[in-house]
């Protein structure tokens, strides 16, 4: 009982400190009327490189990764993080120069300018919006609540109670602070989380005396066979494009990089995030899980919470809980803020009201997304593996969306409707190829990452074919730094 009081007291104290530091940094830098969209969604273009790096790192690194990847209890999952470094470099050197050239607030704004068509911007925004609303927001709330429940050993408290608390606090950050508050709290929390996650790694290693004997070889290898979660040959096909999509076109990530005062400052932040992901992240998302297999056996997504709860002393576990709670909150409110930006900038202002009260409208959208996320938590409770479910679901959107960006960036004289048609074709195709109930499921036994690559290539081919056959236009190679495509 005494230990629980210490844990909760430290947890609340550290959480309050992060909130206070965020408030002090953002005080007096509120929503200027001159450019509410830029202030609310891009922090007025005032994020220094270290806030860009911190926000990108913690927006991505949350309980869906720490819990989900450690829940696989094998080293192979580190390949996601190593390949993510490539994705970050593509963001810095390929996508960011174009976003800054066109002065984009959302990634989809680039599509409108390249295709000279606002409808394609709206279609892709809706898909991104649904991805955050139906996949990422509820998943991070569920995984964060599960972690807290296991770490504090409070299974008697219903998971939905914990999820509701997370959702309410996260929504307040997004509603009252905009991107500036989200990014600043991300950075403070990120430093704390990375330090504590490294401490967990060393405590876990000490718990087994640095002896990995008895752990099956397939759980220690970085070269996956055909039956592993990441076969080695997927690194040569779909993996790089998954990373290109996530880091280069995903509004949740790129919004932070677009909020710097200059392209150079943004690139510096992205490179710093890449270094963190290369040096620190792979270790913290696989080592505790592997060690938990030796200590407890195959226990799946409960592995990380179990090992942290057992190894950390009460006062330290309170700090770690605060760091993890901050990770949940910042990933959740980052998705909320980005989804809201997409709706306000790409849908509402384009089709409903071109001069809304941004803060008020965003508040209502955020509240609605929060309630929807809570309603979907029970669905994610049924998943065998949260990280595998996320990858499979988001595969429906990722490659079709990426195909639109690739066609738009590389070619000119492509009709927007041809690209839109290819997107819907891709969603249907990937669903038929990847879901078990489909008669076309996993043709030739192909892994879902290979299927993503197949979907991407098919989408690009369909877009260019429809453009030629239906609209009578011949696509011409012209990188985005040249003139926009013709309508």
C-alpha cells in the first residue's frame, strides 16, 4: 500500500511538472488572429530544431511501440526502427524542401498544388483523418491504459476508466494549446522517457546477469526467415516504402517538421530525430521484451508492463509511469491535432466556411475524435498483437496514399481523377490480398509487406493507365520543383 502511494504521488508530481513547464514556455504565445491556422497547427512557424526532434521522436515513440514491439519478445522488431532512419532522411532531403517551397500547412496541400485540384486534397485528407480516428487514437489509448494497468497491478480498475482519464487530459492539451503545447510537452516528456527506458534496459539486463542463454535463437536474430514477423527479403520491397509513407507524407509527423522557422532548422531537427532512432530506440523496444521471455515466458503485450513493474523501485516506477503517461498523451494529442488540422484546413475551409473560428471549431472536432477513440478501445482489446493489427489496418491506406504523392511529385500532366481512382483501387486490392476472409488472401504465400509493395506499384500503374486511356493525357516526368501538373 505504501509503495502504491509513493508511485502515485511521484507520478502525479512529475506529470504536473511537465504540464507546468509546457505552460510556462507557451505562455504569451497563443493563437494570434493574423494567421490562426499557422499558429494553431504549425506553432506560428516557431519550433526550434530541438522541439522538432523531440516532438517527432515522442509522437512516434509511445506505448503502441514500447508495449507492442516488446510484446513480440524478439530482436527482429528493431528492423522497423533501423529502416525508419532511412524514412527520416527521405523526409529531410526529399519531402521537406517541397513542403517548404509550396508553404504547406498540411501534407495534402501539396497535392492540391501539384494536381491543381482541391478534391484530391480532400479525399486524401479524409483517409488520413480516418486513419487517426479509427486506428491510431484508439490504439494508443488502449495500449497506454493496458501498460498502466499491468505496471501498477491495478487490474481491479476497469481499463476504460484509465482510458477515459488519458483521453480527457490529451484532448485538453490539443484543444487549449495547439501544436506548440503538444510539441513542447513532447520534448520534455521525450527526454524523460528515453532516460527511463534506458534505465529499464539496464535493470532488465542485470536481472538476468547479462545472460541470454535459454532464449531461442529465432528471438535473438535480426535475419528473419519466411515465417517470422519480418522476413529479411521484405526489407528489399515494401519496408522502405512503408517508412517513406509514414515519415514523409503522414501529417502527424511532418506537421512538426513544417513548423520550424526555416527549412534548414526543420532538417536539423529531423536529422537529430534520426540519430535518436538509430542509437537509442531499437534497444529500448526489443531488449526488455526478449528478457521478459526468459523471465516469464511468452506473455505477449503484457511483457513490458510486467517487467517494468517488477524491476523498478516504487519511486522510480512513479517517474517511469509519468514518462509513459506523457508518451501516451503526446502521441494521442498529436494525432488529434493533426487530424483536426486536416479537417479544418482541407475540408471545412474548402467546402463549408473559409473563415471559421479555428480554435472553437478545432475544439469540437477534437472532442468528437476523443469520444470515438474511447468507443473503439474495446475493439482493440480483442487483438492478439496490437502492433501487427496496426500495421495491417494502416496498410489499407498507406500504399494507396503514397502512390498519389509519388505520381504527383514525379510526373506532370496527370489528371487528379486518375490518381483518386487509383487510390480506391489500392484500398480494395490490399484488403483482398491481406485479410484472411478474402479468397485472394496472401497469393503465393507473400508476406503483407510484400503485398504493400505490390499494391503501391499497382496503384501507380493504374493512375498512369487511366490518365492515358480515359483522359487522353500522357504523363511526363517533372520533379515537384518544376511547374505543377496540369488539371
